[in-house]
C-alpha cells in the first residue's frame, strides 16, 4: 500500500455523548468523517455533512462533535438528535448538515466524487484482497489536547454478497474487511485502493500506478468468535459445558458507500440543497447583471446545527 497522505487524517471527527466527555476524551462514543457535495452553480460552494453510524447517534447518544482547530487544539460542536438524518431503510448510517467557519475549525472533507461506485469496482477490478485503510479513534491513545486519529490497515475479505445480522434486527448490507476494528472505530471511514497496474515506460522501465483511494464505506461492527473457557492444565480441558468468551475475529463490517449516497439524496436533504441552489442561481443572475456585486461566501443553509454557517471552502481529503 502506498504512503497515506496526511490530509486523510483531517477528515476524521470524534463523537461523544456529552460536552464533559468530549472535553476530557472519555473512552465513549465513536468516530465519523466530513463529506461534501459541490454546488452546480458556484464551485466555491459545498454542502458539508458530518457522517457516522446511526447507532452512534441513537443508541450511543453521541451528538457532541469534537473537531480540531487551526491552533492545534480542539473545539466541541454540540448537535441534537433532531439535527441528524438516518437512512430511511434502517441502514446503520446517519448524516448531519453542518457549517463550520474555517477560522475556528481545521478539517477536510471527502467529496462525493471520491465515493467508490459500481463503475469503479468494475473498471478497476476491486474485490477480495484490495488494500484498505480505516481512519478513526483508537480510544486508548486518541489525543488529549487535539484529535489524533490512527490508521488501521487491511484488505477486503468479502464483497457485500451476504448481509450481516444487525443488533437492531435487520440484515445489514456489508463488506467484510480484515482491518482489526475495535470499539471506538464505529463510524470510521474506510478507504480502498485499486490494485496497482504496471505500465511500461518508453525507456523500458515498468512503473506501477495505484488508483484511488476512494471511500469504500463506514465501519459499523467487528465480528466475534466464541472461544471455550479452558482450565489450566496439560490438556487444557474446558471448564464447563457452554462456557465461552468472545474473541475479536479481526473481521470488520463496512457499510457500502452507496448507502450514504442514498441517505444524502433523501427528500429533506435534497430539497434543502435545491432551495440553496435556487438562491445561488438568483445571486449569479444578479452578478451577471451587475459585475460590481461581490458573491456571497456561502448562503445560510436551511438546516443548521448550533455551529455557524460555513465561511469558505475546506480542502478535500
């Protein structure tokens, strides 16, 4: 796998159930990321969303976002349950429209154009064995004074052919990824590289080109195996029939990114973007009529958290 650009660390966010737990960095909550959709009217305008697992928000009640600042510290962005939108079919994914001024927050987003698509899967032959990396909270060492997300590496073990049973009761479409997920990584973005392709150069040398990375999906679980409890001894017999402990199998379940695509296009979010696009088109018409008019940095979004509207364009991851 090639060296991972540091910018991918800056799309990661931490989520906590309370202001106090976020400030102290308690071993609770989950991970997430920032994604964005570009305006069709003005290139500088992006619709930015915080994204994580639905269970992090609903069951975990982790609605306080901890995000880094330009000064090397962090700030807490409080949201409420009502700010978050969940997949209408129950898939374990949630998104929150959010505006964060760049003079106060330091972050990057993953543009929708960098989501993995079925066309890319086919074109680049992405399948079992493809290199992946996950960006999230290693809660035993995740940064006290600022978020310092860690990377975990692995490979696609199984394409999303057979869904996994979710604790909510439904069957969750999932990639199986051998990337050693742990508690705290719920909601972490998982990226995939296409297999390297060799290309012969005019001088006769062979250069390997690696395409991607693209956003594969979000980590939502790690699978367990049952290990019998054994008694210390020569033959290590089992202590009692039916006694067992859970062991992390090293296999993670990853919700395919097309589930996020579906969520971002639900009526409420799509119509909100459409209303803002209409405002932008009206603004563009005024600018074309009077070139002395200065464009707005960004119109106020229809759906706001307690954070202010964005004041510019963060860099993409």
